């Protein structure tokens, strides 16, 4: 089937799904190397999203809501369908935090609400190599990342576990063309400062905890952001490779 983008001769875009104004794609967007569109359909009961075949890639960002709260946020149903379709079609998918939980639900795995809160900079243990996640380090290493969650996903059937912590056994997984990350790799310094000044983000944190995240960010974020940029670049390369493969097939 010919997609809408192909019919007009325009390059397929990457779609970025967001769920809160302060949780945009951050440095991921600037490294995609292809046009991208940002949509927020969270509370739209009749959300209309493009077909998976019309996308070069799909990025699903974080948010404070529960991934399975379709009653409170009906647009999540359309998001989950699109994520499932994209993964099944081999479209590169990157799910971050809530985005990973939605990816898990789309692949049939349950969500665990309030499974264990992790907020702040800390290690994540890489347990398998992956063409994108290995930008953070090889299997067996424990790079520092930014955690900010209390819900967790189970590993979907057929997925490869890539990273873990004691509090959250599934911190990253790969399922075909889809990569889920429970932790954050998209933040810049200004992005972190926005989070620390957003009441929804710091609700439940003490002043000391906020101060620790701020001071840790000053020391650790440059390295974390550099690794995140490398990861985003590898994801962008997968998007470009798929576009190349589709163009080659169409030219035959």
C-alpha cells in the first residue's frame, strides 16, 4: 500500500508523541536528521494519528499519567494502537519512560503501578548489547542515567531485556524495531532546570532531594547528555537506514 507521504513525494516524517508540555523530545529531536512532527493527543477521545506506514520513525515521550489510564486519558488508546502497528511493521520506535510503558502495553505486557519510585541520577545495569542502547556502554557496564518514575512495565513476550536496576527489573528492552527505555536520555541542562521548577515534576520530593538532583545535574548531566546524544544518533541512523531500504525497494 502506498502511504500518504509517498503519494506526495514528501519524505516520511518521524512522529513524536508527547504527554506534557515540559516533556518534549529534548536533544532527541535535534538529532533525528529528518523532519519530525510533535503531536499531543492524550485527552482526545477521537484521536486521529497517521498510519504506521506513513512514518519514518516513532518517538514516544514521558508524562506523569499511568500508561493504562485510558478512561482518564482516552487518547492513549490510539497511541497504543499506533505503537503496536509501528513495531509490527518494522518502523523504528523509541519509547522513553511513559513511552516505554506504552510500548510494553502495546506488546501485551502488563503495567505495574507504583512498583517503586526512582527519581534522580543513578546507575542502570546493561545486561545485553543492542545497536542503539550500547551507545551508553557495553553489556556488563553500569552507566549513569536520569531516573524519574514510579510505574514499571513487565518484559513483553519475545522481547530482549537490555537493562535493569534492583528497584525496576525492566529498565530497557528491545522488541524487533522497537526500543523501550524506562530512564531518560533526552535532557539538556535547560530541560532539567525546567523539570525542577515544574510543580508536577517535583511533587512529593523534599527540598533536599530537589537540591541533590540539581547539584548532581551540574556534575553529571554533561556526560549523561553526551551519551544520550550518541544514543539518539544511533536511533536516527536506524530511521535513515529504513528510509534508504524503502527507497531502494521502490526503485526496483
